C-alpha cells in the first residue's frame, strides 16, 4: 500500500504531491470494520442499566431544551456541507465521475462560514466550557466501563458526555486542518474572486498542504461514518431526535445526565455547580420557555 | 577554346553520393568496437552540481564508463566547456556515459543520482538590466578580459521611461557616435521613434551535431559535422591542446550549419576525449531534442530606434539602442547590426548604443546574417513607414537611402570594394513590376488585404590572404585540394572553377579533393560570413596561375623556347617546341622536382599549408600560392527582396503570394546554386519574420519550442511554389574573378520584404516585433490584448 | 510476473492464427550488426525463448534480410544500425522532418516512427534501393535531381527523393502546387524548396517521356 | 531522475489480429497495456520516456478495423483506416466532404499515410507543459502550469477549462461532430455507441482523459449517418505553418437548406476547449435564416459567449468568433 504520491517537478526534483488514494480505501475499510465490530461487540454486552434515576430535584420541566434552533441549524448545515465535500472529494476517485470541483469549493466555503458562525455562537451564547471542560476522571471511568461491563458505570455527565466532547475535539482539529489547507488551495483554482496562482507557495509547501488536506479528508471518512452510525443506533435515537426537535424529555435527562452538572431547573440560575456561570447562558432560556 | 566554367550550371561532384544515400555524414560512420555515449543534460537554467552518484549506473551490465566535467578542458569566465558542473542553461551537458549500446547508455543516465543546487537565473535580458535584477552568473552579468566580472544595470529613471513606453537614454558598454545626431534630428522633417523586439530562434540544421571519434596511438580520428574542415581541425586541436598534425579529421558532408557549426561544435570534444579514456571508438548521436539545446540560436534584440528624415525621404539621423539576449556565452550580433544600420541608410549622423546581456538560455551563435538580418527586418518597415508619411514612393525611398560606391560607414568610416545595391533594387522593381504591384497595396478581397514590401539587405561577403593548393597528376587531371567545408553551398567545387579555366581544362578533368585532412588541405577560411566564394576563388586563382606558369616552364624546359610562348588548353600545352599533354608535363615536373613538384614551396604560404604541400610533393605538378591580390575595403554583397502578401484580417494569417530576390554579389560562378542561396536564404528570413521563435516558461526558465513543430521552421507550403531571383552580375574590381559571397544577405531581405509587406497590408501599422504570427496580428487588428510591448521569448 | 511465463499462458489462449505474438523485450540478440540495440543484458534474461521470434525476415530493397529486431525498435534504426543502410537519415526522429522517409509497399512513411515489427511481410524501399541493382542506373527521380543540380546540404535529400518517388506513383502529372503538397511532409532547412520543386517537376517530365 | 529523450523504453509487443483478441489482451494486461493505432502520438510519448507501458497492443493487424464499408444509412469507417484512405474515398469526398477536408488538414502526407481516423480522434493533448512530463493535473499532479499567471499559453483554451486548460488537437473531431458521426467503442463488456460530441470529455469529468474511452476500451468503428450526406459543409483550420501544425482554432460546419433557408445546422469548433465544442447557440441562430452577414455576425458572437482568455490567447476569442462567422457566411 502506498502512503504518499510523489512526482518529479519540472526541474527533476522529487516532491510530495499528496496522499495516496490507497489511504482513502483504507479509511473506508477501516470504517466498515469498526462499525461492524462495534455492533457485534455491543451485542456481547449486557443491556446497560443506569439504575433508577436519582430523585429528581424539583422544577425539572417535561421537555428540556438541549440544542437551540440556531445550534441545530448550524449542525445540519455543517453536516450537509461536510457530506457534499466528502462525496465530491472521493466519489470521482472511486469511479463516479462528474464535474466536482465547483461543488467542492462552494461546499467548502459554506463549511467555513458555518464554522465561523459556530465559534462565535459557542463563545458568545452557548455554554462554551460545558464542551471544553476536561473531566479526566470521567474519561478514565468511561474507558474502564467500556473495557469491562463489570466496571462501575461512569458518573453521569453534564450537558456533553465525555465521548461527545472527545469526538468534538477530534472533529475540530481534523476539520480545521482540512479547512485551512482547502482555503489556501482555492488560490490554485478558478473562482470568480481571483486569478489563480499555483506559485504562491513552493512545491514542497504545496505538497505538504495537499498531504494534510488528504489526511484530514480520509480521517473524516472514518469520523463521519462513526458519527452517523451512532446517531442511527436505537439506544441513541432520543439524542438524535434532540438534534432535530431540540429537546429531550425528563426521563432521558434524569437517566443520562447529572442535574448537578447540567442544571435545567428554574432555580438553576442560582445553583452553583460544575456547569458554572456558563450554565446560565444555556439552561436559563429553556427554563424560561418551560414556564 | 577552353570550356567556359565560370557562370555555367555544373552539378557538384558530390551530388551522386548525396542522392543515392552513399554520402556519409558524421553519424553514418562506423568503427569496429564502437560504443555509444549519451549526455546528461541540466534540468535547470542555472545551477551547481552538488553531488553525483553513478555507482548504480556504472554497475549496469553494458555500461563502460562515465566522463565528468573535470576531465574536459575548461576556461574561466563566460566560456563554454563541453561538460560542466555549473550549468548556465537548461539542457547544458553535465556528463556523459558510454555503453555498449545507446539504450543502455540512456538507462544508465537515468540511473545516475545527481543533486543540483538551483541558482537565480535570467531569461529576459531586461530583467537583468533592472535595478536589483538577477544575474545570469553568480559572479555578475558583464565580463571583460581585463576587469573580469561586474554588475551592469540601467537606472530606475531609465526604466521609468521604458515602462512609460518611451525611449530611454541609458549608458551602455558599447557606444559610438558619428556626426551630430541631435542637431540632425532637429533638422529632420519627420522623426519616427519605435520600440522593436526581434526574437531569438534556433538554427536547427537538418543534421544534428552528432560525431564520432577514436584513437590509434597518438592519432585522433575525428568524424565531425562542421561547416569548415581545415579550420575545424585546428579548433579541435587547440581545444584538446594537441598537435593538429596528429588529427585525421573527416568531414565529407555537413547537413547544414547556418552558423551553428562554423569551426565545429563544442560537443565534438566529447567523443574525442571519451574514446581516449576508454580506448574504444565513441559515437555521440545527438538527437533533435539535444540539438535544440546545444545547437545554437540567433540572439534576440530588444531595441529602441529613432530615425530622422529630410522632406525628400533621405534618412539624416539614427539613434539606435540594442539590448541583446546573449545566452550564457555571448554573441556579437549587435555590433554588426550597428554597422549595417549605418551602411544601409547612410544617415551621416548616428548614435549607436548596445549592451549584450548574459542570459540562462541556450548558447547563441552567428546565424546566417548575424545582426544584419535582425536589424534589416526591424528597420526596413520603419523606412517604409516614413515613406508613407512623407508621401515618397517606397522604392524611391530605398533607392534614395541606399549607399553609393563612395560610402563611408561605421565608427571608423569603413569603405566598400564595390556596391550595386541600387542596381539590385532597379532590377528587382522591374522583375517584380513594382509600379503595378504597389498599385495593389491595400486592395481588399473579402477579408484579405494585399500588401507589398521591399527589403534591402547587405552583409560581408569576402576575405583575403588564403592559400590555394592543387596538383596536376600524371593522369592529366587537376586535383584541387580544398580545406573549406562542404555544407551544401557547392563552393568546394565552384571555387575551383577559375583555376580549371586558367589551365584550359574541361570540368571532367578536374578532381575535387575535400573533407579529409589526411588528403592535404591548404590554409582555408572558416566557412562563415560568406567569405568562401570570394576568398577561395582568389586563392585557387593564385594557385592556378602558379600551376600555369610552372606548366609553361616545364614545357619550355622540355621542348625549348620561352615559357611565355606556350599556351595551355584542352589538357595540352603547346608552343614553339611542340605539344605535350598535361599528364606528361606532370611526369616531367616530378623529374624536375624543386618548386615544380612541390619539394620547394613559396616563402609566403601559410604554415598551415606547408604540411599538406609537403605531403603531396613529388606526386605531380603542384600549383600552390597565397592570395596576394590584396585590395582595399570591405567586401559586401546585397540582396533586394520584393514581396506581395495577402493578410486575412479575420484570422491574422499572412499568405506570401509573390517573391523576387535580386543579388549584387559580383561575378556569378554557378547560377543555379546562386539562385538556391538567394531564395533559400530569403525563405530562412521569411521563417524568421513569420513563424520561428523560442518560448520560455519564465517561472522555470525552460524552453518549450524544442521540437521542429513548435520551433516552426518554414516548410514547403509556407512559400509560393514559384519564387524568382536574379543577379546584377557586376564583377567586383578588387578580385581577379570578381565573385563575392552570398550566404548571408538574403536572410535579411526575405525577412524585411515580409515585415514591410505585412505593415503595408495593415495600412502602414508596424507591429515592430517578430515573428508576425496570426495571434499577434489578429490581436492588433481586433484591439485585443497581445503580448507585452517588450516581451522576449513569448509566443 | 515473469514475462515468458505470461506469454506461455497467452500462447495457450490464442492460436497463432488469431494472434501473432510480437517478440518480447528480453534477452540478448544474436545480431552482430546491431550497434544501437545490441540487446543489452539490462533487459533481462530468457534469451533462448525469444531469440528465434526476434529474428525477422525483412524485405528491403527487393532482398529478404534476416535480422534480429527488438520489439520497440523503429524501422529507421534497424535500417541504419542493423542493415547498414545509412542513406535513411534521422533528422528529428519524431515524424516531423521527413529525412527518414521510406516506401512501405510503395507508400511514403516516416521510418523513424514505425516499429520494424510492423513492416513484417511488407516491402520496404530505401534510397539505396532506387538504382537499378544490376546496371546501377539512377531512378527517374534521381536523374531529375541530377539534371537540376539537386540539393544543398542534402541531408534531407533521401527523404525528399523517396517522397517524390511516391508522389509520381499517385500523380504522374502534378502541378507545382500539387507537388508542393505531396512533398510537404519533408523539411529542408537550406529552404531550397524552389529547386526541389524543379526536381519534382523535372522527374514527372522524365517519367512521362519514358 | 535525469531526463533522456528519443529512446523508446523496452516493451512487450502484442499484435492481435482480431478485435476479440485485442480486448482479451487488454483485459489480460490491465494496468500495463498501451493501445497502438497509427502510433504517431504514442511514439512521441514513448520517445519522451514519459509513458512507459510494459505491453503495447498493436492494432495494425486487425483486418476488421480497417477500411470503409457502405452500410444502410451511411458509411462505417474502421478506426484503423488511414487518413489518406479517408481523404481519397470517393463517397466521403462527395457526400461528407467536410470529413475528407478535415482529414486532409492533418500534419503531412506521410502522417496521413500512417495515422488512422481512430487515432486522430483519440490522440492526447499537445499542451507542452503536459507533454514535457511535468506533474500537472492531467498527469496526476496538483498543478496546471499552463494557467499560471506568467505561463506560455498561446495555444491553450478559452472555454471548458476545469483546472486543466489544454485543448483537443484533433482536426477530424469537429468534422465528425458536424456530420453527427457515431463512435462505436467496444470492450469485453460489449459495444457502446456515442455521439461524436459526447465521445470527447473535458477535465471537469476526468482530467486525465480526452475521451470517454477508459482503459480496456477500443474505438473500433466510426459510423457516418446519411442524415447529413450532401449537406453544405464548411471547414477551416487556422495554423502557424502550412503543414505539420496543430490548429490554433478550427471550425467544421454542416448546413441543410430548403431553398436559400437553413433548416438545420451543426457547427463545431476545435482548439478552443479541452474538447471539440459544438456551438449550439450559434446553430439555433442560423436555422431559419439565409446565413446573411447579420446572422453570421450574431452566430459568431453567440459562439464566444462565456469565453475567457488566458494571458497569451485572447486572440483566440476573436479567431473563434470570426471562423464561426465565416462558416455561416459560406452558406449565403
């Protein structure tokens, strides 16, 4: 299997021009194996019981807003553009040939726009820290529990469980890599905005950029496949729905989340907890709406 | 009465071999155990070789050895070596590999790991002239013998003017002025100022510069493709620093050179050195792709021209600035261009400035009419533009400005032996029917517009002081030994005619000996600058006179009476004492020895002639002499070209419909061959004016027009199927035969006739750049963006 | 995969009737005249399996010549370096200049741009084959060229003469324009086109008078 | 690796004598085989040592791919029929003269004697950056050197670009589009028939190919339907030299008329895009007219709709417009 694509530049110097498409196939195969593996592995485990939810603190509404409309719009636009990018990037290589370049770069521009919006939104209006808290202990516990069913279930999470946070971080890194390199690559193609210039950087710099873009691309095959897979798993439907409807019901809330870490009570604003001040921003509107 | 040889059509003696495939060009020779060399060419326009690892290549079965730059002669400064670790253009040979067959050699070259350090490079000379611009050499962009390397730039002010489209007033390393140009311009009724770009173009002779060599002891046997023969032997000897007499130099045929193989080629050293190293004959088969790089090219000009005219159309002042694109090893076209501008338009007031800039493009060399062809094709349309604006007939304009016999030109007021340019113009006007044709100027047929133009082009056409060497053998035949090359001008045979005529021999009794130094060659010219016909009709005439005198003396000595009383004709010498055949005379000469059979040689013959004469001594009656005819002034020949074109305004395509070329080159020796020179040279000029050019990618500094179809030399369908020519035929008084050379001048005439005709078809608009390809013409006509005003190497 | 093995397989699949296998590019040739393609050991072993197939019977200038030819060898190379017929010139080796023009079954083609294995069983004529083999008498075209004083450097001459020969077969009475078109596949850098056309017209004239 | 030219790298030469055998060989040698028709494009690649197939399948011995056959509703030209045969064929000359005309404009007599119609339409682009073996998009790299700001792109395209700006070099392609020819492409999966204009593809679809043909496909026959027989034709090729030159721009057109009115038209231009362009906008304009000057001018303008020049080929826009204009004008 090849990892890189190399070529001799016009002066006969050996330069890197990108990742080998073998990696794309590897990612596809990898994804299939992981999903199948996970499905089988899950069957071998006893059904998860989270035990009876702790006595519900008072004032927890029937429907708890998990994703604001804005957040949902962001999520779906981003995923749409991401899917388009992946299809336009890899389908032609896999043999389905169509004029992909324009669609690809336009989808790229959309993605960039949504990401910019998301960052601003997350910092200004969402509970930024609820995503960026570290939670090492929680991580270890989750890992233990995954490895052996006998290990005690990890403590209930705040708004974003450990695995969600981890996935989010990986996506952030990978997409940013793809976005930055992709944006620079637009210098090399015809867009209405500028005349292209393949000589903006040296061969080797471009080569490195193509490699990063390619690696990010094939990683995204894996990540997106996994994400969709989990979203579709029956036991996760309630959460998938929350990305469509925006809310989860009290049962799932009490079953999966620690009210102490994700306070959704009217009084929540006053309660100090791991959610911290940030929690206000997120929790209070839902509370208000439930009035 | 002796058969008339001068002025008749006689097929050259080598023609039979040429048309039956027997003629052997360098690549047709074979030697037992011959192996093949291949060159590794630089992939970069300017670089330094950091590391070469040939272990894998040398380990290949069939690979014999490698030849590196440190094993071949090299000199400091901008001087070319046959191999180098410091390549100054893409395609410069770095090293050579020899193998049992070419395929193995090629595979070996590919197996060599070589690492280059890229260096800054210059493709367009103006870049190197700009403040802070790059240099073609690490050491600088100018070189002089005394001061070595330096950096030469024009000022920001100069470039401000240039970029604004004006004519700068820059300092230049080369500058001369005569008269008072500024005062003269003030008096001019019309002053034209133009920016002109003349492209660089490759020679591309049909035969690439392949060659083969082997050694027997200390003797080198070299089989080379070269324009000259004897002088190339000396060039090779000095390059290899060896005794010329230890070289057996074979160059029976040359598949074209046009200035690119004058005294051989640099690459001819490779097989010579390599075969010595490995002790086996080495054939270096140069491919067209390689020829494109190492095969030489005409230097391009970027130029500013100011011409002043009096009301009657007489040019009274010229201010000319030339930036020459000189490649890595220089060229001197610009100097000739200045001289010829002054000679052709006789302004009396002229300022000439030039700078030759080293560039990292393949090496430049004289190309048929070097300098002259460029400047004529550039300036004639300006002259005709002036005619239009002053309302003077263009033929009259050319006649008015053409030089008379008393012309003094150039910085040192050089003179001419003879000039009949005006007669050439008049004969041409008659043959072309100028009045009728000029009436067609501007005629429209649908989108096609007719244009007519005239190009008058001079060039040097002779030299003196060479030696002639010939022998009448006992078989009664005259053996004329020629040291000049055989590049297709037929001069090896034609320059022998005067001698044969003097001796009253029929052409069947004349044997031409050429192309092999072991057969004995007299001191000869390099076959360049159209010297040969002039120089060697004189030299052979002198040797013929010597032979004639000796024949009479031998006859007198044998049969009694005074030598002067003996007449030589029809292979016999007869006089008071009776008659004897020249064969018998030859036998007697051998018996008499001394100066008669060459055992005693004239004092004044050149040292290069002596070994040949000594080798031939005792084999017959020897005619050997130096050309002592002397004569003052420069020898120039002229061609006046007349063209009629149709320009299609919808496609920019120019179709040449009629062409007439008239030459003033003195006495006509071989009419059919002269016609071939006049028309062939003119067509080369047409290719220069219309299609041929280099193209370089500015980012990578590599040429793209590296195939014949991209370099675009003219083919059969690019010229009308019938072209006309004639010669004025007035003998040059300073030479006994009256003949001058013809090789160079037609090129400028053919080119200028077309650049003028195209300008005429465009209503007098001069594009002032060549080649005039459809894209450039159409862009101009349609007012679309074309190539930049001063861009070199585009298209 | 070992090529001889592959070919073994192929041989079973295709009977010789429907599938003539070109010789493969391995093994040393037994040619003694091969200068250019001496058949370098580089190209691998297994000579014994292929040497026989590489031996071709070429019909050149009326003679059948047995010659050892590599599959990727061009006709011009075989002629020049294996058969010693150096009259066929290589000006560009890219089907651009016409110096290598030869007749294949009477049709003018560029010898530099066809494989020798493609002319198997066809009649090849080169410049050396135009003279009468017995009397050495020049062909009509050659005589015409002699009459007109021929070419300049003449490196292009063999190719032009072959093209003229082919032209006269197709069109015995060409106009100058037609002749120019028929000869447009040959380049003359001396640009002696006017005289070359004179030769062509003279050749047609001689052919008619014969 | 040091650059060497004009030495064909060794390959295995296979000379099948039937289409079936050829297709089997292509399957057999998937990924390493090169199809050789007349060879004039192939030998260039080989001699440049840029393309180094280990197996070459020479179609020269396949009798069924040679010659011109009369078929119901038209002619069928074997893909291995030489251009000279096409030029000299009586019916093509009289009924589809534009095809003979185009074929006669190819390079030189020697090349037409060897080059085939199939090869002429299948040949690769002449972009000199690509032909030099540079790692451009078309060569599987990630750059178009010809579209760089300072690049030399006088011969390149003014429309249909997608990263690559090369042009299709075929002289016969536009003529075949003008007569609505059908290309029959066979593979071991069976034959497929393409309209001439769909046979050529642009870089947007696949930047590494000029035609629909993938590896293991063979263009075996070209069918010329009677539909356009004896129409009024126009062909013109603008080039730098009178012989051995590719088009700067070429146009081929066919017009059907009733009285002096044009009832149907097909106009194709080559040298302006990575594929021969059928200018339907111009066709629509001329139908119903007499091909008068005004119509011709309008058609010319319609043809260059959306054309965009590179640094050195702005002239091509005018040239294309003028050639289309001339083609239409020729009818009147």
